[in-house]
């Protein structure tokens, strides 16, 4: 048995078991209704908290909307699951600074989400002119409330593979210069430029990284046929970017933390001529991450990425309970899809056998 700086590793020649603080998911889509009911347990069994995205139809815009949505989530939480949804508000050009502040002070709302209008799923009500939301952002800076940013420009002239890098240059850097106290999370970074920008910044900037962007590059979507279940936004980039993300996630650097962006869509909405963006990874996320960190000889830093760096950024205590992950000799059989009352949702397939399994809370 060996203790590392961040997690207890048991086993000698082969590391078989790792015990870490219960993780949090700092970027999650839970949806609503039948899909919410079906997907929530995949997160609430393994995760203590999650930042819940507000891009419902209609979006979660006000503190009252967030309260109602939180109640709907808690009403379908399986008995005995210890899970806290951390609510976000969907920023619009009509968002009231007073409502945002009231929700934050109340403890109900943790962050605000900026979607550039048209950037992704259900983002039509997002922001077209950033100047229109300066009063909200200034208020958030004053009260220390984080802004979660979908960092892609929507300019049709910009190639989809360049939209993140151009966003940093055109929108994020000017915004942070204008309001330096604003605490910003670059959500689901997918590029070397994103990694470098986060590294170059101070304490007011963090970045989430998804499980799938550590595993796939754009070939998964496009080589040998179009595979819609690997399509998400920001779209996976070329290999050099995946390697930069892996290096960042496994480095232990406090600015990088897990946000799965697990985003369920019903299969018919992905398997069609114009399929939705989103990868549903919640059921396999921790097992896949253990695989990735083991490959990078970084199992001792898994806990920093999943359970320590996020709470530090959000100024919340890390979870006290632990989970134990065990490496099995035989691959573990995960479901290929889950059934919801509205139809099936395909689970992320990492294209390698998964040997790690999460055991019940290790106390
Ligand atoms: O792939 C994605 N899916 N990216 C997003 O930004 C939104 C999400 C969704 O809601 O499906
Ligand atoms: Zn998302």
C-alpha cells in the first residue's frame, strides 16, 4: 500500500485499486422529464456534485427557473444517493444583475453560463452582443460569482476547427482585460491554445476538460465513415490537441478540472442527416478516466483532476467521502445504451476495453 500526495494507491507491482475523494462534475447536462430521470443515476452514484447546464427548452434563465429545475432534479434523485446539483443560469441579453446576485447570495445559483448565440445545442437565446451583458458580468465580478463560458465564435467565416482559438483572441482576452476580477471557467477546452491560455492566466481563470476529449480526436468522427456518437461541440480536434489536453489534465495543475459535458440525446436525434452535438459519457466516465491516467502514469494525480481542483476554483470544500476504483483483469461489460421513457441514448464507447470499475462509496 502506498500513499500519494493525492489519493491512496493500494497494490504493489500492479496498481489494482485507487481510493480518491468523491468526484464532482463541473459541467453536466441532465435535461428534463423522462431523460433526466433515466440519466441522473449515472452521475449521482459516482459524483457528489455537478454543475448543471441550463440549456433546456426553454432555458433556465432566472433564479426562479433554477429553483424549479433543481426541485425537478431532486424529485427524481434515487433514494440514498448523496448528490447536490449546483445550478447555473443561462445568460441572455435581458438577464437582470439583481436576479443573478439574489440567486447567488441565496446559495441556489452557483454560476452563470455564457453561450454565444448559435454556438451549440439550444443556444439561440444566448448572447449576440457581449457589451449588452457587461452590467451582469460586472456585478458577478463584484460578488465573486463564476462565469462558465462556451468558448467558440459563431462567425460562419471561421472554420469550425478554429472557433475556440479565435474566441480566445476575439472575445475572452478582451473581456478579461475589461473585467479582470471576473472569475471565468473556460468550459470543455479542446485545443492546445486553450491549454496555453489557461496556463498563462492567474487565479481567476480555470478550465474544464471532458473525458471524451482526452480519448478521441477528430478521426473518431470522420475516418472510415461518419460516427455521430462522437460528434460534440466543441468538436474534437487533431491529435496534437488531444495530447495537450492529456498533458494538462494529468499534470495536477490546479487550473484544470473535470467537466464531463455528458450530454444525452435520443439516438434518432443523433443518427440522422443533421445530428445533434453531444456525447453521453456519464456511465463510463470515471472508468475511462482511470484508464487514461493509468496510461499516462498519473493515477496519483487523478484525484486532483476529479475531486480537488474544481472545488478549489469554486471555493467549495472537497468531498469527504471516498470512492474506490478497481482494475479488473477482464474487461467490464458496460451497457451500450440506456433506455429512457422517450427512447434509447447511446453511451460513449472509448474504443478500448475498460478494465476499471467504480465500487460503491468507500467511506
Ligand atoms: O456537444 C455538446 N452538447 N456541446 C454543447 O455545448 C452542448 C451540449 C448539449 O447540450 O447537447
Ligand atoms: Zn455542455
